[in-house]
C-alpha cells in the first residue's frame, strides 16, 4: 500500500520523472499524492493534494531538478486530507520524507519530539520521521545517512522510506517489511516500491533486503545493514518485464486487458522446469503436513488447490488464511511444508505467516508473480507464474495462473505431470477461443439485466465452491454490488432466506459428478423466484441465462472464473465505477 518513488541522477527533469513513474504505481494507493523536489538552485519545491496522481500533469513539475521523491497514498493513520498527504517535513523544512508502512510506536516518538519543541502539521505516523532525522542531525558530525540509520533503529513496525535533504545531492532509503527496489541506470538511480515505476528507464535492479538501507551520493550506491551499519554487496539483476507489459494496450482498463491476457497466461504458467516441479511434488509427498496459505483471491485459489490435491493426487492439504496462520503454529514442525501464494509477493499477512513457519523450522514454497519480491526472496523455494505485471486491483490473470501452477503440481504428485501439462495447455487454447468479442457481448447482455440489483449470490460445489467465493470478491470489489458465494449445499441451511423474486443467482457448474446435486440446488433457488445465471459447459432447462464454458475436466475452475471476471468488470463499468481503482482498496496490501 502506498507507492513511493525517488530519482537522483544527471537528468534535469526529476520532478516529471517521479510523477510519471508514480502513475505506474497508482494501483498501490490513490487517495492523495505529493512530491518534494530539490531544485538545481538548492531550494525545495513541494506539492501535495488529495485525489488521484493519475490526474496530475507531470509537465507541471518540469523545473530543472535532479533529485525528487514522490508518494501516492493509501491512508492508514490520519484521514484523507492534504495535510496528511506525503511528503512530510522537518520543522526547518530541510528534510522531506515519503513512507509506506506503519510506524507502530509513533505516538511515543511524537511526544518525545514535541517535548523537544517540534511541531507537527499532520495526524500521520510518518511525520515523526523527518522530525527525528532533524533532531539527530543536530549531533556533531552526524551525516544524513547516519541520522536516518539511527532513526530507523528506533522505529517499530513496517516501513519503506525515502529521505531527501534540501542541502545535499543525496538520496537515502531504508526498509523493514515494506518493499523497496533500486533501479540502476547510467549515472542515475531510481528507488521505488515496485518495478513499473522506473521500467521506462532501466531493467537493471538491486534488491534492498529487509533491515537494509541505501545511500546514493556522488554517483555511488552504498547498501548497509540498518542495525550494524555494515556495508552490503549487491548483485545486479536484469528483470524481463517490458514497458509494453505494463500498459493497457488497446483496452480502456487494465482489468479488461489482464482478463484478455489470459489467452496466453495459462500456457506461460505451465512453462516450468520439470525437475523443479517434480522436486516440489516430492516435498509434498514426503512432508509431514502441507499447508497452503494466502489472502483474498490467492486464498480462494488455495482453496481450489485443496480440491486439486484431493481429487487429482489423493493427497490431503489444508488451507489457512494467512492472517489466521499464526494461530496454527502449534502444528508446524521442521518436516512441514508451507505453500504460500501471492501475486505481488509483498502481502504483509503472508510474510507474517512465513515468519511463523520459519520459526518452527518448516520449509516454505512460494508461488508468486513478482520475481524478486519479498515473499519470493524469503522462501526456501519459489515458482513464478509468469503472468506479467498485474496492475488492476482486482486479480484476474494472476489467479488463473496460480491455479494452473497448483493443478500442474497436483498432477505431478499423482505421477501424471505430462498429462497435467497437456490438460493445461489445451485449457489455454480453449480460453483463447472463448475470449472473443461475441462472448463478451453475450455477458454484457446479462450484465445489463442485473446491474441495477443490490444483491446477488453465487453457488458452486466441489472445486467450483472456492470459485463461487472468488466470484463474490470480484463482483464486490469492482461493482460494489453486495455479492456472496456459498457452497451450493449450504443454501438450505440459511442463505436461501435471502432469495426474493428476481434475485440474480449465479451457479458455477462443470461436466462432473457434482452436477446433479447442484442442479437440485438450482431448482430450490428457482422455486423461490431466483433468476438463474449458469456458467456451465452443458445447458439445462433450469437455467434462465446461460454462459457457456468449455468442458475442462479438473481445470474447470480456471475456465469458470473467467466469465465471472468479465461480468464483474462489465457490472462496474455499467454502474459507472472505475474497475481498476476500486474505493478503499489497494493492489498490494503491505500492512497487517
Ligand atoms: O498480492 P497478493 O496475491 O498476495 O494479494 C492478495 C489479495 O490482497 C488479493 O488477491 C486481493 O484479494 C485482490 N484485490 C482480489 O482481486
């Protein structure tokens, strides 16, 4: 949450660079924005406001400047106001700071600083940082880097910060918990929460590890451990994302573009090294207890994987929501295997779950989309889903890519790796055929019929049950319709009381052993007046509206979620909502 981006180098348009780059991080938070620029004449220019960074013109920040920091906020401490927008400044206006994360002990530090005469202009936890740095700089011989290091040693919580000193041509950054990546160019450096901020300029990066800081000055980049001050050597890594991967292409919204990317991403997900997959399969077979953990959509993917392992591999694995995972620490052993799944690779609850797993000596496999992310680097083993950057807040192609990798692993555990790969490659082809304009128009017709409803329900059985839950997340988060997913058999135990004449109910079906049961549940809904919208390979008379999907055997949940992603997208558009940046949300949830 929150995007931060800083530039230092030889270019003279640092202000425009950071504003433009920050627009590429807007998915991280978009309630307010701000910038601090050290102009070439040594003065500081600051601007901040509430609203989206997307609406800001980078040309307004084209004054000669080679050092700038900027921020796009997702509010935690302090409401969405101009005063609370970052950057925050020291009393003398010399130090500017942007921050992602939460300083948990800020109240205590704020009282201490107030007692020393500092005055505060916001309600944020962040503002203690420039004041504390200012205070430390009063000590004789203290450098900016040392002051930032000493300040960081006092912070509790998670943070990624960029610090600019009006008096110096240097940029200092530090992280604990929240992500920061250094983009290395020729005579210039970019420091950002995420790679898309600087992809236009460089694909060469150095990763800042947890508990590290970096100082860029005089063309040199110096990494240090925050606690000890010890210098760290870093490896330059070339990332394979391109600027084109991060754009909207021909589409109006990222969400639609990413839905359409699924024509290719299933094939890309199964492009895995056989040896590696077989090793993972062996670990699952030999471990004493395998637990899947993730949040949100990735969590629903893990629930689907429970069924994959059970049905395809006859192997029991458990899913535990990452935010609840620490409660289960009693059951973790050095022989346990924890599989975490995350698109961003930065989700705080997942990182916390991994910490708990590691404390018990358990091994962790991470299935992620973002190479070099905190989760990827903290895991013992990593598998990438190769979906390319996902920028819409609603996860689409990452979810199906994650399911593809997990289904492939389940087949490998069953000793059927090749059959699994063939199934998934064929499924990718079926999805490619499915995603055509006529198909989308058909779903649009259905969206038009139901877009004015306030409530809708989604049911599924077997591996379509987690997809019913995932459908509800998709519809809620982008269209703001109250949507709920249920195991079809649970309806009669309570939820059926919600059904009224015309209530839209979506049923997810396959061509499998669950069909006759769910058809009975559909009849129960229909008898109470529900409008039945079925996603199914086969038509039944009970359906009022039918969205045909290909028959994809155990890959059915991958196929079935796609028309729902389209439906959610169209409902959002028809209701006048921005599907890429839903209210109250951020793409990467780096706070607990
Ligand atoms: O980056 P992650 O996959 O770890 O994110 C997990 C959830 O925050 C994410 O899936 C969220 O639920 C999406 N907005 C759903 O579309």
